[in-house]
């Protein structure tokens, strides 16, 4: 398999969550070019489950990749830029899929002892595909005994593996709050309930939650990234919307922050005579690497002299955390060299990491489990 060619083909067809129709077709075409004797394939929505029979199986090893893209207009200058203008593989899922296909090819052509389940999961970027696919009958009939996954990172040199015991990615929650008041003429504010003012005070009030309500030893982030409201400069807005994200390294802090947000909404409702509605959107569970699974992987990397770094936990979110909540396993970063950050329009990962990623994944399937 030409990993670079596969990655570039996938890069040109980015699709958003649960819209990955062309992506699914491309993946099926690649898989069907392999010998089919030991392969079973199940479709699930726009995703795929691919089981490869082992020679003397005693368990099922799972490897998960995400397949969706982001609503970002690409600015890489690539000759193989996105054909779906406005969508982009800016989080490396084209890399993830290519590495999964390469590892799948390896275990098909060079059989391993155990059965292997490759999970091509849609909608990681939203609204969240992990929980739905895990609850499906297709997955339940084939569920693995253990599972692992990777995510590319520009923070490490190309081909470098980085991981740690314990929390790798944070608990995350989206945050959408709508305020509804009474609009009117700007010259008569006393006859209105101004939601722009209400939302503004609400955002300022939120700044005290992490600063004064969260234990300083418990990391947390509460960011408001978007405020919208109103239609014209001389009309007092009857509706305003606040959008943000919450990230914590433990579930109790997440619950406490949400409870504080709800108290702030109630206070604003009373003070500004408006109504607030909260939607927490997609919530992702922490990615927690179990010691008994990640430590052997770390030793495996050292023994094979793969570039390895023990990294810190981070505030990124990943719905693979739900898999690790229910099945033992781990996740690791794969370095793709210095480039723009993930989710950037000019994210250009180093393709030299593709072959190393395939090698690490396929060899660990063969030797590590």
C-alpha cells in the first residue's frame, strides 16, 4: 500500500460527522483490494467494523480510528487540497485512517494469532460517534477484549510516540446558552429586557468559576469562544447566544463547574429579567490509560528503539475516552513534526510519520498483546 497516496486521496474528500459517505466508500474499496478469506466487514451508519481472523485466537484486539473532518476552509497550498471546500482534515484523521488501513493490510497479509477488530468511527469531532457505535448491535457482537488508538500531534518530531499512564486527554463538554428577553427601540431601553447586557455580565461572571470555585490543584478550563445577538445597532436584542467549552481532568470538577454555570444563569435571569436555556452539547469522557496496558506498550517502544517521550496530560478532548471507560487499553500521540496546530487551516503534518505509525501499530498487534 502506498501510504502517502492513500493519505492524499483521503485528504481531498473530508466530510463532517455522520456525512462520511464518500470516505466510507473509499475505505471499502481499499479493504476489498486485500485477500478476503479472513476478513469480515460490517457497515454502521457511515462507519465500518472490520474483523480479521487470527490463526489461533483467544481474544479480540481492537484498534479504533476516527474518519470525520472539520468545517474549516483549507489554506495549506497543497496540490491535493480538499475538494469539499469548507471542510478539511485539519485534525489528522486522514493520517489516522491511512495508518489503520496499513495495519489492517499487514495483519491480513501476515496473519497474527489473535482476532483483530478495526473500528472506523465517524463523528469524533461532533456530535460524537463513540457512544452510538459502541451501543450498536454490530459492535456488541464483535466487541474487543482490549483496545488502543493513536492521535497525531505537531508537538513531537515526526514518528515519535508520546504517551503516559493515567489521564492523557481531558473530560470535555460543549456549552451553549441562549438568553431570551424583550427587544425594542434603543431609545427606550426601560421598556426592554436587554439580552446583550445580560449575556455580557454572564460572561464576566463566569471568569470567577475557575479562579474562585475550582480547587487550584484541579486543572480546569472554561472558555467562551463566541457571543452573538442582535440584528441592528439601534435595536435592543431580544435574544443572545453564548458558546464555549469546559475541560477538566476529573469528573467531579466537571460536575461542579456545570452546577456553578447553572447558578450564574439563574442569577442573570433574576437580575436582567430574561430566560436562559443551557445546552451542554457533546460531552467527551477523559482518555485514561490503564497502567497495566500502557506500561507494556512503553516498554515495547523502548525495546524496539522507537522514538519515545513520556508526555504530560492535556486539555484536548477525544471520544475514544468512552471506549477506554468500558474496555481496557490506551491511547498514544504520534508526532508529525512541527507545523500549525491541530484544527488550523494550514495544518501540514509530515507524511514520514505514516510508515512509522503503521509499523508501531501492526507490530504491537503482533507482539504486544
